[in-house]
């Protein structure tokens, strides 16, 4: 028997999904997150789901603990060691002020103070040659000085260590000797890419959260072991892959987006299983909506991001699933500004106090309240009826805060709130598709998160996306994705050279080294060699440009010194991204990237019964649809009772435990053999 | 709800979000695909959408601020030149001429008409800094150019594409008269690609909602933006507020300092910014023909975080008489047109400070940063190169907190310095340090931010441009009792020389191994330094932002050597003595 379980700890809920391959049985449970002792929430989820820790084969875990440690600034007292002359690089950053007109702007606040930043006499050149030898004596003194400061972590970032890491490695050994038990990160082991400020920041974050996060992983291992766990523990990382606890403890910074990315993996796998390799994943939760584009089964990655936003955030340059996020969630608040314009979000009522209709003290009307007032949510059907909603309070709040200031009725106000949220979300979907050169009509949308299925069809219609898939377990989709994720590691090595002058022997040597590192890490993660797969990229640009595009290439191009093939792949990609190509211009290589994947066995989800599903019909509800002051009759279906092959025509509402799907006139859904709702999206009646 | 022909709330919001999204998408494409550091790193460009009357529908966020006001002037001029009926789909116009909205010639503007069903709707426009436009020097304008012909190639509203057909003669004329044609023509291609993209987006928007609805929405957006600005100004106290500053004059003008005199009048919700008191146009190329300074100041004061459109500036009246150095007449030299702008803006804030003491920071570096400019040739490849990095300086203390350190000026927004590793990868130079300058922040209850020092050794022969900024004799001012920041400097050391020397160098030829160093100014302090919390002084000393000596002499705080703990009793006595000495000096 194979029992695989994933647990996703979010801010509010801890979600658990397990799959028993032999019995073809899916187990799911939800419990409140226990912030003081996160492992308790995990155990409670196991209990609720009737899962025996002893019987687990694989346990995959994702958590927001790493990102919260940075945002709440609750990391370790950390020291930083840098090359002489660069003590202030981390504080100075790039000197920019993205909020151009804000004369009270704030720069990112360093996680290491200046008096804990130490300089070492040493200097590398970008060629990898040593300009100034490493001063061992001084390094020992610095290590002693750091020891006297009782820090729990140290980060080391020397100039050009991406080209030659020997000085950093030596510093690492000296620190390890002088500071037993201290958490040490060396920049070349975290991110071997040029750009000293961003590399320093990434390395510092790794050290800053290192003691707490590695301790958390230790605790988790301890708790599981005590309960008799003998299986394989895996940790979710920001790039959408999983890693072993060993790797996680070393590269804690890879865990930053560990929670939310699971859903995007699940979206890719769901699409693939149903025959769609190109997917737009759409996740709408309580506070935000996020979207990612999946091409050829692979969620698109971004090479870094800014924690807390571009204007004031800390740069973290490891790959993360590339999402565009907007402040439109179920809890987003509708309000009228001082000149009478209606806004939705970015402020959110969150889980506490939550929407007005939850009756937990919320007073400002939210998207969930608007859905309730319009009849899209049933007051008695929320969370399977466990949580009755207060329709009158929701209506009164919309009346008071939105309808009256605008001089319209409550229904019209609720319709407008919803429409604005939908437009904002469709701008986000546009951002990952149209604005990056992809036509949304070539994609299907997979919609998840508690509020995703409720709004997906309308967002899809805005962008002419023809098909929406509502997967199984949409509200626990992140946990499901963790179950499906492969082991995955990304490596980068700066190699800066004109393509015409590239030394393919040297490139091959870099490829060999990266391959060896990748294989070793995959082995550490218990991946069999035959399950390993490598995807290579070269970051390329026209000579003189600054932004390089990661171009997927076959390793043979390098082995056969086939510059022409590399060149053609780049020109085509440039044309797609930026609208033109210049085959006459010289191009240069900037970085070599490797994406090393260890395939994990994929569960075969059970088929559901075939039939007409007539017993799924649960009555009707009056719903106000876009632009109409009078309600329309919608049929209500119980998703749990739907049968494979069944077709439902809109207008209809399909309800399940923690989510609701809306179909409008002209839309229709077919139930897939494995239970997903396959929705054919109708076009606008006016043909736009 | 979004019925064609009728504007509703939702459509209004959609259009409000869509217009800036188009400008930002243009900016994304331009920046990613550009070939010159002034665009991808310095972000010295703007992308906007304008209607046929030259009204600004939207402009990209981030980037250099001083482009904010003048795109419309060029469009109006173009429409006058070609006539409203003189544009055809596929046209692309190129211009940099200084008779309208004059800036340095490096700022090349490209715009193209958008048509739908035969109707001319709007113009996407991009003004971007090319690395070279010919003339006597490349790079950051020609600092010694005393007329536009010395400065470079002048292009006056020329159709580069006529109905989609490239005018090869214009193209080759440009190519043959600039130094780095690959880079600049690559940028030109990116500018055109971004305009073409915007054409498509504008057409989609108008097709979807209908022209009447879009134009009705635009009017509402302008009105609402204007109302927001008026609301802020309404709360200010009516009155006339004046201030002045000085900026170093050049040898061409007998070293006579440039006068910056501003008069701000608040009346109800109207604001007038009058620069009539400023110097007349100069023989040195610091002239411009721009409303940028008042417009940036107004934006910062009223509505700093929202996107810009025509409504953002409608309630502002700007008075700059013809012949003023900020409204210079062709052919006044403009190669360094923007250098005085940060000082003009700071002076506007200074004028308003007595009226709104809790909302104005002390003076900031006041110039466009320290620049690291070295010209040379790569010995391996023979390729000529110019280094470039913009180094930030200190911002003034604020009425409630310290100023930020080492950040770009009020005109520069999302302008980034060049990473050391990137500079060394690209050019045969060695960056020896990039470091904050202790004690450079003006003392105050809230300290000014620190300036920095960047030191670069050139590994080849070549020439340095290391100019003194016009603010060296006039460092960033303190406010409300705060003291000035430490001024900027430019230094050079030739091989064999003992020490660095302060220089004012433009393309000074140097042998291999010379070292250039740039100091940026610290920001002015806000409030009396003797009122600064001693714990903050102790922290600054621990961090090395303030020396122990300055802690004592400027802040009256005595720190225990070694531990850097505040000696409370001695500090109290010292501060008393310093206050008494001050009173005595005032009386004397």
C-alpha cells in the first residue's frame, strides 16, 4: 500500500490531503492553524482525517513560516561578511525610489545592521582570477569578533564569488571553526549569479531565517519520528518542486513561497491529466487572487522577486513560480473614495473579522457579501450549511457604504462591486498572458481557491478563454499540488560571453559541473537516477541589452557547439516577448541555468460513477446576474452527487463543501470521468 | 452593465485602470528590449498616451520624473505641423528639436497615430535618452556645448515611417551622424515596437467600449483626479510663499551663480508657482524649456502615489516668462537641461515649509546624483566604451524621522546604480569601494541621510568626466534648526600621485591606472540637533553613521569610549553649555 499525504499550513487553515493508491481513496481534512506550535495543527489534521502517521509513505509539507519570519522580522541576529570596500552595498542597494513622487519614501530595511557587517581583505576579478589574496589572519580576527557578538547566523558574500568561490569557501571554513552551531550561508552556494546587492540580500535572508526554519524542520522530523513515521518527508519550495529536509535546512530561502505554489502545480497536473498542456491557473482566496501561466505542462518561473513589493521589499533572486497577484479576494472590501469612485480592495477583511455576513464583527462590505446579496451564494449552504450567513447584515452594509454614496440600489451596488473585482482579476490574467505574448484563447483556465470557481467563468469570458476547469478539492488545491509536485532544483552560473566567442568546451564543463551538483542533490533527496530529468536554459540578449531572456535549449546544442540553433531559439523568443527580432545583431550569453527534476510517481485519481446524476439537483435559487435588476432562476446542483459524463447547462449553481461554481446562460459544464467540471464558456450576448 | 454608448461606474473603473496599464506595458517592452543603460538602468524615458489635443491620458509609473509635463507640447506642435488630417495609419514621427519642450537633444521622442475605423484617436509617445546624438561629446549631454549644433543632431518633427513605409534616407542620415548607431537604432526599434503595441491596446479599448464611452470616462477621470488635487491644496493656508537658492554659474557666464527664486501662491484650491524671479537664460547649457520642476513639486505635494494624467496638473498654474533659464528660447544651449531641476523643486518645498512645517523635509542632495563617467577603449577588442552609474545621495531629515541615505534625487524615481560586478564585467575598471560617508548627513533632531563615496580605478588609458555639481558651494539645507549636509565633490588621482585632488573635469585625458572618486552630498538635518534623542545618537555612533567626535560637537552627546553608551550626566551638561553659548552668540 502507498499512502501519500500533504499538509499546507496557511495563515488561517491547515489543509490536509492524502491519497491511498491501493484503495484508490482520497482523504481530506481541514483544521485551524496553530501559530504557536505549527506541528500541532498537522497532527490534528491527521487525526481529523483518520490518518495513521505510522502508515504514511510520503509526507509533503508546505508552510508560510519562512515568509512570515521575514515579513515579521523575527529572524536571527545575523552578521554579514563582505569584500573590503563593499560594507555598505547591502544598505545602499540600488539607490532607487520606485515611488517617484513620494518624498517620504522608505528604502528596504536591511536585516543586518552595519555594525555587524565586516570587511575582509580579498578580491576576485570577474574572470575568476585573484587580485588580492584572501587574508586568513584578518578572517580569523573577524570570526572572533563575530563570535563575541553572539549572533546565531552569518552570511558571506564576496565580490565575483560566482566566478571563483574559493575565498568564500575558505571564509566559510574559518567561520564554522570559530562559531560551532552557528548557521552559515555562502552566497555562491545559494545563488551563483552576478549582481552583488541582490545576491547579498538573498544570502542574508537565508541566514536570517536559517536558524528558525531549520529548527522547525528538525522539530517536524522529531515529532513525526516520535509517532512512528518511517516514510519520506519532503518540503515544498517556491519553484514548485519539493526537496528533502536536508536541502531545506541548508537553503531555507527556497521555502519562502512554499505555501501558495502548490495550487499552480496541481493546476498543471490537472490540465495535463485532462489533455491540456497550456493552462492559466487562477487562484482566488480570501485576500487576493493570483494567476500563473502554464506552458507545455510547466508553470512559468520568475528569477526572483521582492518580498513586500518592488518599491520597498527585499530582493530574493531564487526562482519562484511567476504569479501576478491582485488585491481581489472574497474578503476584499468595497468602498467609495472621496471623489465618488467605487473601489474594491486592496484592503481585505481577511479571516478576522471576515465579511459582514459571517457575523464575526465585520462592518465593511466585501466581495463575499456582494455574492450573497446577489444570490450567488446561498445563506444556508455555506460550508455545507455549517455556517449560516447573515444576508440582511450584508445587504445593509452594501447599502450604507456603497449604494447610498453612489445613489443606486443595493443590488446594483453589489453587481458593480463584483464586476470591478472581476475586471481587476482579468487584468492580472492579461498580465501573465497577453502582456507576455500569449493568447488566452489558446489556454484553458483551471480555477481554484475557495472563491475561484465562483468567479472564474466571468473572468474567462472577459479574455475569451474558451474552457474553465473546476478541479476536485478546489479549496485544498495547494495541499493537493504538494502531493503531485516533483523534486526540483534550479541552478545558475554566470557565463558572460558573446555567443560568437563562446567557448563551448567551457560551457560543457559548466554543464558537467551543474549536472554533477544536480545529480548529487537529487540523490540526497532520494531520487533514482532514471527518474531525473534536466532542462537547460541560456540567458541570452542582444549585445548592448541588459535584460536577458532565459532560452530553453537542448544540451546537444552545447555539446555539438551549435550556436546557430541557440541563436534561432533566442530570436524567436525575443520576437514573441517584445515584438521584433534582429538576426543581424550580435547576441551574448549571460547565464547558464539548469532545472533538475526528479519525477515522483503520480497518483491515479479514481473514476467516479457514470450516470445522469438526477439526484444531484437540489432546487432553485434567484440570482441577480450582470446588468439585470430582476433575478433569474438558477438550478442548484450538489457537486458530490454529480455523475461522470453528466452535462449541466447554465444558468446553474454547483455547490460543494467549501466552494461554489457559477454557470450562466450560454455556459455549460460536463463532468469528467475523474470528477472535474469541464465548463464551456459562452460568449457575451453582444458578441464582444 | 458595460453597454456601448453609456458610461457606468464599472466601465469608468475599467478604463481608469486600462489607460495606465497601456503606458506601463509600453515601458516594460522598452526597458527590456533597449540597448542602452540610460534606458534599462537609469530609466531615463517616459511612455505616454495623448489625445489629439495633446492632453495626457496616461503615463508610465516609475522612471525619471522630469518628463512628466511636456509630452503634450510636442504632440500639439506635431498636429499643427502636419494638420489633424496629416496623419495616416503606420506613420511614425521622430523629433528632438529644442524649440518646443526643449530638453537635451539625447531625448528622442517617437510617436505614432492610432486610428480606428478611419478616425484618429490618440498618440502613444515615448521620449527616451539615447546614448549619443553626435555633436562634440557623447554620453551625458555635451557639457561644454554652447549651442545646439555643438550638441548634436537636431530632428524637427520628421516622419520616419510614412504609412508604414520606412524612409531609408532619414534612417541612414541618423545612423551616419551618431557615435553608437547599433545601440541607438536598437533603442529606436524598441521605441517603435512599444508604440505599435500601444496602438493595438488603444484600438482594443475603443472597440470594446465605444468612442463616446471612452471619452466620457476620460473626462470623468480628469475631473476626479483634479478634484483630488484640489482637496489637498484647499487644506493649505492661503498666502504667498517665497524662497530662493543658488546654483554655481559656469565660466561662460562669468561664474555668476544661477538664481532660483520661486513664488508659490495658494488661494482656495488653486496653486500658482511662479519662477519669474529665476535667472534669465544662460550661455552655459543649463537651460531648458520645461514646466517640469513646478509640476513634479505639485505632484509630490498633492497626489504622489496615483498615476499621472492631464487632471493631475489642471489646478496648477505655472508662470515662467519667455527668456527665463527654465523657458529658454531656441537656440539657447540645453545639453545639461535638467541639472538645476532638483534644486528648483527643493526651493518650492522650502517656500512652503513655514506654512506646513510638519509636512516638508529638509533639503536633499539637490542634483542628479554623482556620475561615474569614464571613456576608454577595451584593449582586447578595441571597442570604445563609456562607463555610467548614477550614485544617490542623502535626503533631508523629516519632521518625524531621519532622511534616507544614498538615494537618487527627486527627479529620478526608479533610477538604479550600476552593480559593481556588472560594471567590472563590462568595462576594464575596478570599483574599489562604494561606501556611505560617515558624518555627511546634516545634524538635526532628525538627521539628514548620508551621502556616499564611489571610487573607481580605470585599468586602461582614457578620459574622465568628473564635474563638480552646481551645489558644491551650496550644500543641502537644514530645516527648522537642522544643519546642512556635507557637500558633494569629484576627485581624481593620477598614477604616482600621493592624494586625490578635487577636480572639475570634462573628458580629461588620463593614462592607465587613474582613479576617479565621486562624493555625493548628505541631506540636510531637520530640527535642532541638541534635541535629538541621545539613544539615536548612540545608535548612529555604533553603526558608524556619526563619529563620536561629531556626537559631541554637533549633538552634545557624550559617549563612553568602547561601549558607546550615553553618558547621561555629561551629555546634559554639554548640551546646556552649548545652548548657553548659542544664546550668547545670538545676543552678541
